[in-house]
C-alpha cells in the first residue's frame, strides 16, 4: 500500500472542525506535582474500537525496530498526564504519547499517570485521533477544564502535536514555535520527520495482519524511507526471505549437481580417450616391433641368401671348401649341400 498525501485546498489546509474563539486566560501558575492520592482518574471508554488498534500499531512497529527498548522510555495510550494549574490538578489523556526519559518505577508498581518534570522529561510528541466529538482535539479553551490544544501548547508545551483522522486518512502535525503551534509541511511523500524518534510519520492504507481492520493507519519510516514493519509483517518477510533463500540454495544445489555431472561425464570421456590413446600406442608399439622383427628376418634372409650365393660362386671356381668355410662362415655340410 502507498502513503496517503495530505489533503489541502487551493488556500492550503482547512481544519476539519471550526475552531472556537480563543478565550483569554488568567495568568497560569504551573507546578509539577504528582497525582494526589485522593484524585479519581477518569474512566472514560475510548471513542471507538479503532483508537486502541491505531495506537498499538504505532508502538508495535517501534518495538520491532528496537526504538523503544529502554525501560526509561514511556509510550502510552489513553494515558493520563497531569499537572497542577493555579492550584488545581489537571489531567489529560492523549490517544498516544511518547516521553523519551522517565524515572523507572519499582517492578511491583504500575504507572497510573505521569507528571512531567517530576517523574521525568516532558513528552516529545502527543497524538490525537479524531473522534465523533466535534473539535475537541482543536479546543483552545483557556479556562478549566482547558482544551486539549491549549493544554498541550500552553501548559505542557509539548514540542509536537499530531492530529489524525482515521476515516479520511488526513494527518496534521504541529510544532511548537514561539510558544504557538505552527502547522508543519510534509515532505514530497506526505511524511513528517519526528526528530525525537529519528523516524518519519505518515499515513498508510491497507489491512493490518492479525486483525480485521482495513483503512488508514499511521506508520513509521526510517531515514532511508524503509517502512517499519509490524510483528506479523516482519515474520512474513522473514519467512519469505527464508523461502527465497531455500529456493536459491536449491537452485544453486541443482546447478552444482549438473556441473558435477557434466564434469563427471567429461572425466569419463577423458578417461576413455586416455585408454583409447594407450591402446593405440600399445598397438603402434606392437606394430613397430613386428615390423622390426620382419625387417630383421628379411635382413637375415638376405644375408643368408647372399652368403650362399658367394659360397656357390666360390665352389664353381673350384676353391677349397676349407677356404669357403673361412670366408662365408658356413659349415661344411651347408657348403656340400650347394654342390648337390
């Protein structure tokens, strides 16, 4: 699926809701006190079933990428952040919040709320997912109970405030500058750089593996533009890579076997050619010996014939047999045979 581009009109961004006039507030005296022991936390249900899915998906991807492995980091959903304003304790529960550094609690103790500057650092980013309640995420109400916008901007002074519409797939990111939230422009891919986490935040459309929700989601991308995967996506990718590796290994194995077979065939051919060459050499050697033997016999026969001819000629010249024997090397019987 592809990231969704931000929705704009010819004049730029138009808020989803009409912002109410900002009421002038009394001077604020802010103290960072822990939640009073007798304070009853609101137990409001989430506005719809999509909100916890969206929030959990944001956390899951960061966990998969080992970006929130430290116990001193705090990521929470619908979690109360409290502060004392003009002597009264005020608490808001953003749909998603990230705090880079908190004081760890004992393992046996659960964190029920969080007071910045008392229990750790200020949140770096808060997110709200638009609900059916008109414009409360944009509320700048400057008197108790204070609007969310006013609370994050003027009381907590959170550096980044993101508002996401899961129905339309629109994302607005505001950065605190000169004590006011200013709308940020996304990059060409419709994403926003979140320095505190060193990732991009943007909108993605599709179905999350593991649940049945299909629609718009907030997703993270790293510096190189790689999507940070959810758990089942990472597992599916790992399995696909494993299958690809096995298939590649099998292809390489078959190629190696074919090469080995070709090499074996070539070796057999070479061995056969060697044997044939040896046999041919042996045959040539035998033929050579036979030819030599034949030539030797012919020479011997020629020599014998010549010796007998000479002896015969000497007999015809009435030369003494003893002298003939001495000249030709023939025995007496052979010379006498010539006389017959």
